């Protein structure tokens, strides 16, 4: 009498590779479809702010650089805390001053990437650097 044995095409090793491959693919597609959006508004600062200067104008004033952080959740779908331009520049804008040559850089430092990896994208910190030049607008 012959006995029939059902042989599965999915061995435990093949099943593990199948799951890992599909999980990596799903994470890649999710990473491409979602992201952290930042918007910065300088209209409520109460002082003149410009992203650049007039052609031929030299950079006069005191340069500054301020680092703040923002935190996003669930692969960037929700913003838990956002870097504020008002708070970052509050100490720079005392008196009759203006800000020119403003540059805003949003980066992920290695510690930000570590937190993102450890939480599997549920928490995503970003480092925001605001740079520029503070100019005195009072007449000499």
C-alpha cells in the first residue's frame, strides 16, 4: 500500500524569504507615499523678513543660526510638534531690526534616523536649522 504525503511548496525557509521580501517592499512603498511636511510662516513676526537681498547689496549685520526640532508620527502623517520661526527668531529681533538672507534647512541627523528606525517610523524627529542675517533698520 502506498502512502501519499502532501508536500508543501512553501518550506519554512521559503516562507520566511517570502514574508521578508513582501514586508520590505511594503515598507518601501509606504516610505515613498508618505512624508513629513513642514511649512514656515514669517508673516506674523512683526519685522521685515526676506529670503534674499538686493543684487549688489552686501551682507551687513550679525549672522545667526538657530536649531529647533520637529516631531512627526505614524510615518509622517501627523505632526506632533513643529519648529516655530517666531520662537526661533524671538531673541534675534529685539528692537528695530530686520532679517535677511533667511535659509531654512530640514535634516535628519543620525540620532533622528536612529529614533525613526527604533520606532519603525511611528516617531520621526527632524532637525530644523534657521540661518540668516539680522540687520538694524533704525536710521543712523
